[in-house]
C-alpha cells in the first residue's frame, strides 16, 4: 500500500480543468501501483479529502464474479483517517462494482460533521479492475463530482489494462528466456560452472542477455556471454538466433576471434537482427589457459583463491552485426584456484555513473577465500545488489577442476 500524505484538497478548478488534469496525471507509467496512486491523488485534488484505490485480482476482473469481491488496497491519499467509516466501505464497493456506476451515500453522520463516501468502479472494456473510494466531510457529492470521478476512474482502468497486458507480455518473454537459458550446453567434466540470470525489476521489459557453453575437442570448452541491444520479445527472439549461430560456428573449432568474425559477417549479411555484444572464452583445462575475445562487451574478471579480483585487459572489438570485424584475442593462464567471471553490463552499470567507476567497484571486491564457484557467484551478485539492477543481469562463472591422481 502506498500513501501520499495527510492533507487533501478538494474541489480545485472547473470540470474541464479536472478532465485535462486527469488526462495528464493518470497513467504515466505501465505500473499498476503508480496508476492507482495517481488516481487517488487526482481525486483528492478535485472532489474529496481522502481517497483509496482497491483492485480486484485478475480472475475476478475478467472472469469469475463474486458477491464478496477480494479487494486489495494499492494506494491511499489525503486524510486517510476518513477512509475508515463505522460500517466499513466494502459493501458499498461491491455494490458499485456490481452495478457498474458511481454510488455516493452519507455515512457516520453526526450533528457537526456528516461524512460522505463515494465508490466508483474502475471499469473499461467490460473488465472490472477495482474501485475508487472517495470520502469528504460536509456537503454531499454532486452530480458533477460523480461525473468527473467516473471519467478519471475509467481512464485509470484503461491504463490498468495496459499495465496488465504489459505484465503478461513480460511474463511470456521471461518464460521464454528462462527456458532457453535453463540448460546451457554441457561443459567439459574438468570445469566447474555456475550461471545466473536475473531479470530487471520494475516495469522494464526483459532484454536479450544470454550465456552459453559449447563443448569442444580435446577437453576444451567455449564459454559465451552476450547481450542483444534493446528489450522485449524481439530482443529475446534475436538472442535465440545469435545463440544458434554461435553453436554452429563454434562447432568448427575456430579460435574465438575468428568465431566472432564469422558471426559478425553472418549477422551483417542477414540484416534483420539487432546488433549484439559478445564475450568468448575458450578454456583448456589440460593446459590451464583461457583464450579470450570480445565484440563490444565488457571484459571478464578473474578471482584468485585468496578472494582478490582482477579485471582482465581485453582489446575492444565492434559489436556483432556491424560488419566491421577486426577482433583480437588474448591468452590468460588459469590455475585451479582461479575463478573466471563473465557478465553482462546490468551487473555493474549504474545510472549516472561512468562505466570505469562501475568496473572498479567490481574489481575491488574481496570474496571469501576458497569459496565454491556457486558460492562465489552469489557473493558477487549480493555485493553489487544485482537483484535490484536497472537492467537484466546474466553471469557465468567457471573454474578448472583439479585432476584426480591415482593413489
């Protein structure tokens, strides 16, 4: 439940002023709670002293009808103490929902301060989203008050419908991405691996962040992290295309920089895919080496056995899909105590902050010595508060598994 202060001001402006205010102030985001807060604030500015918005669950909105609706209060505004009449507002809310119109009645009458309450259904396209409750002391609500309230409630209901459809689409994209990322290709047995995918919170649509592992000849494994530019279902679809092309090209066992060159050429010639950044690391457990190449992507980290971290220097190549090419690779030694961490920019980037500052924060981490790969990855995510990141986060951590020697 969200509150908006204790002072409500009613009766501001003319009906035309109120309609203009409603159009500008209600539905500024695709977030249900924000829309409800905006409606409650609007009500207190124009025709009441205290307001609340109660929503129905989706099954009661579009389908099942109940004589005792299950309202959930999402927002209040103004003098909230007026919202608790002696007989409770729920029967009036159920009646307004059932009749599909605003209902205004006096309640809790006293000689000095008669209290007026109005219940207005949030109704749009035959879908009942909930009720706006408006309360004030003194004069009854007028016909104009009810007309303005119904207009604002209907406007809010339209935006609530948009918000729920947005949430449904985002859920579909998330399900698709989780299914695709749930089981990356099988790495070599001599490599311990951990992965995490965290969708961004709030109203932002899911993006095209992904990771992959490709098992190669001679006990080697190609580790991949990529990020398709943009958000939404299109980005997720392009992500699957990049992932499929990567598997095909990597199966030819080319070095990482040539894999990127092939991918860049293929995507540029296709012309229908969004550009993407990508980081490839080919790990050879037998030799204790990692061959690294990047296409516009942030460099990987290596955490030593003592928990200290190092950001690996890496030549910056252009994103995939530009057709420019020019990728280079570097070789890094890896011991069985080193943990390689690859990630998308959502892990480190913060709004208004230079990326070098963000990367320095990651490099400055000191993790528990000797932590397992899964534990180390969770420590990194917690230290950077990745679950509240503004963008999606895809992270992959790998460590060479020590060889077992016969007794």
